[in-house]
C-alpha cells in the first residue's frame, strides 16, 4: 500500500505540546548551562514518539537536519518540549521540535532550541514501509509542510554532492 492509498492523518493526533523537563544541577555544564547533549537526547526520544504515533510502527532516526541552540537554559529553568510531524514522504517523515525554557518561579519563557529530525518507518522485517500522509489544517502547519520540502531538497542535494566528491577520489 502506498502512502497515497493510506488515509491521511491530522498533525495534532501525534504531536506533543508540553513535555516538561526540570533542570537539576547534574544537567549543567561547567558554565552553569544545560548540556547540549542532554537536550539533543531528549529531542530524539520525543521526536521518535511523534514519528511512531503517526506511523503506528517502529521508526529509526535517519538524520538531524538542523539543531539550533538559540539561547542557554540554566538551573532555575524548566524545559518545555513541543514536537509535531511537519511532512511525510513515502517511508520517511520530518518531525519539527521547539524547546522553550521557562523560569521556574517567574514563568517567563524564551525559545531556546529549534530542530528538525527525519525518521524512517520500518515494517516487522526492518524494511522501510509507507507512512500515511499528514493533513495540514492551519496556516502554521501548511507553512511547516512547505518548509520541510525545502529542507528535504537540500538534504538530497547534499547527499548527491558528497557522493559525487567521493566518486572522484
């Protein structure tokens, strides 16, 4: 069954809006800010949940297209993770993630991380399998849907460029 034959799904059915992570002293580096690797690990796990909710099958991380650390987070912050499917192709899908640091006492929040992860859905034999398309409804979902295709074109072009360079060696 191709993805066109599968019934489309709405994005909100698999999204995560407010996964909260409390920062403790062991989460901080020597600069007093949260380890970037900790945030990356949590992002990968949350994105996986979104991808598997949408595809209803096992998924694996295929790439991290972008991970932008915009501001640091510290000891008195809570991290709020948000994630949603941006686009589905045949067997792969892009999950967009946003992390907000919220001060534990004042509740003042600031956007600290944006990321885009690509996952591939696998069947029971560990082969790529088709995924139901998404049905973007609102203006933001439609914008993220369009932008995901731009990122994919860049990934594919980059992969071809590297292959071309390696074949010339």
